[in-house]
């Protein structure tokens, strides 16, 4: 399960984050669409040198967490189950449960930063769990395959999935 639209949105998010840095010392005038050069500090009519940052990051993080929280919790539940130990059938059922939760995410509600910092790593985590399920299932279907032969690769994917989940959770933290 690979999601092309999310990957495209992540690329757009990266571009959107980089483009504001392309200008010189210009800022957009709210609602006017024109740009004005910033006036030196102390010039009459100039904006104060330091304004308090708006509360937007906290609101955006809360919105992102609300939209992806159930999906992130489902991945974390799968990670915990893997740590305790599962047979293939239970593992496959758990992965399907996470996939079902993922399909319920309304990606149109996600902002670009949320897509880049949280949704992307979370989706990568799910994909790694799916890859592990596929590899494990293929081995079980092949009579000449010994599960011990693929155990290290499957566990490596689980570790990578756990790392991606940690990145997604970290993406929800507000950076000032």
C-alpha cells in the first residue's frame, strides 16, 4: 500500500516551507496581495521589531493530532503487540486493523506541515509493517523457507517502523 497523493503533498509541503525564504526583506501585506519592504526599526509607522508569535503552531499541532491521533495510536498499539510477540495470523490482523484506521484519515483536513512532519512518517511506518507482513507471509507460503531465515529482516523492518512512528509523534511537538 503506497500512497502517491500523500507523497506529492509532502513534496508540495517541502516546497511551501522553502519558498518564503526565497524573498529578500519583503513581507506580504495582509489581504492586499502586494509586498512592501520592511522599514528600519525606529522609523515612524514601522512595525515593532519583535512581535509575539501567533498561536497558530499550537492550533495546527492540535488539529493535526486530532486528525491523525487514532491512526498514530493504532500504529503504536501494533508496535507494542510486536514487542510482546505475535504469531503471523494475529500480526496480519493487527496490520489490517491499522490499515483500516489509516483509510479513515481525512487527508484533505491535514495541513502541509502536518503532512510532512507527521502523516508522512506515520504512513512510512505502516508501509514497513506491511512489508514485514508480506515478507513473513511469502516465507510461510514457501515450503523451503525457514522463518528463522527472515526473522532478522522482519525485525529490522519493525525497528524502522518504530523509528518512523517516533518521528511522526515528534512532528506533533510544537517548535518555537
